[in-house]
């Protein structure tokens, strides 16, 4: 054993660093985990994998220190997931995609409060969930996992299985956004082959390039379906809803900006445009009353979707918004 060991530790899809271990490699995996946790400043629970030359440099779980030596490559697999009711698994990625998530737009927009009660989407997670697929897909994947562990055989999914996998992934993606960036597609595809290594693609440097492209096509088709059923977030970009002078496909495409969780929410369950418009008129009187803050805030929260759709679809001047929604400009409502 050398006086000092050097390990290459992969922290994420595009992040790695050297770890110097003195005096040499520890005797147990637990001690190595503690050393890596300290040097790499890792806060979440994780397990270690090492690059196994017996299986074409594939990563497998590290169970004994006899499996690695000096200058080995170690991979961090995060396990800090609170499994949801349906038993989803999560994988961690470095939070370096902020520039990709920011849409640039020269138009001024009005800041609107974003009440949790009318939230239609959740923000993109640092730990992306791979959902449980339908039962027959689970059976096929289970058999493929056994073959992969025994002889390293990769699965070439049949069209039905591939469609089921893509559909499950898309249903998870649209909980957060219907317009994911390229880096988010990378996260989803990489999480898939981390959870199901038998789905890794031969001949692909990343191992998931084909899955990424298929996800893009699948989501594009699903957006068309959402538009047909009247999803507001898709209807706002429909050419049929634009005036003749704005019928270019690339004209004023409206997508969520960074931090816009409630981009274009649907109306609350049990409410209509008429009922919310009536509530808006009531707010005009309520704001003039003293000690009426809670009533106003409750109605403002309830009418958030109507207000949001007005701003996104109509693009009114600020003075018009102030006339229709004076409570929006009171200190409690300003972000």
C-alpha cells in the first residue's frame, strides 16, 4: 500500500475531482465513504461504484476495498430520495443548468404572486424521479436486469416496451415543465440508464443519446395532444389563437421564465371564468374596506389563474392591470 492514494471521483454528469487519501486506501468501504464525503463536501446520502475492467469498464457497486487500487475511478450514486407513494427513485445531478433555464425576453412582465393552492406545476427537481413503469414493462426490465448482471447483456427494447418507458418518463417530466431544456433531457435520459443500466446504448458515448432524442420526439407529440385537450400552457402558443399579423411560428413564443412555477395554470377546480370575474369585481370593493386584508388575499389567491392568463394571453399595459387588479399592487402582493 502506497503512502498516498489518488482516486478520481465522479460527482455527476459533468463533475469530477481528485481525492487524495493518506496514508493509502482505507481498509473498509465505510471509511472510504467518510473520506470522500469530507473532501467532496457531499451532504446527501450516497453509495460508491467502481469501474470494473472485467465488465468493459462498467460501473458496479463497491462492496470491498479489494476491488479497487490506487488511481481507480469511483462514481458517486446519490440515494437521498424520499420515495413518493408510487415508489419512485431519484438521482442527483449538479445544479449547473441555471443559464439554460433562463429564457431571454425584452418584454416587461408584471410580477404575480404564486399561491400554492393553485399551483399547476412544481419546479424542476435536483433529484429527478424515475417512475415505476406499467406492470408488463416491469417484468421485461426485471428479466433484462438479471441477464445484465449475469453476463453484461444489454437490452434492445421492443417497440411496445420502449413506448411504455418513454410514456412513463414524459408523464413525470410534464409535472415540472412541458418545455424542458436540452440539459434537462440529458438529466432524464441519464437517470434512466442509471436506474436501468441494461438500457444503456451500445456505440453511444453517453450511453443514452438515442433515449434523449426519443424523449424529445415523444414530448413534442404529447404537447400536440395537450394542446388538443385545451392545456392553457400550449394554447397560448397556438397559431390559431394569434391575430393574422402574429401568425409566424417563431413570433412571440411564450414559455416559462426562470422561477415561473405557475406559468399558465388552469382555472381552479369548480371555478369558471365567469365566477372568477365576479370575484374580481368583489375585490374592487373589498380593497376599499378597512381591516379586510385576509379576505382580499384569499380572493386574490383564488383568482390567480385568471389573472395569470390575462397577462400571458392579452399582454396588457401595467396601467390596465392596475385598474383591473388594484390589490395586486399592495405591498402584501408584490414579490
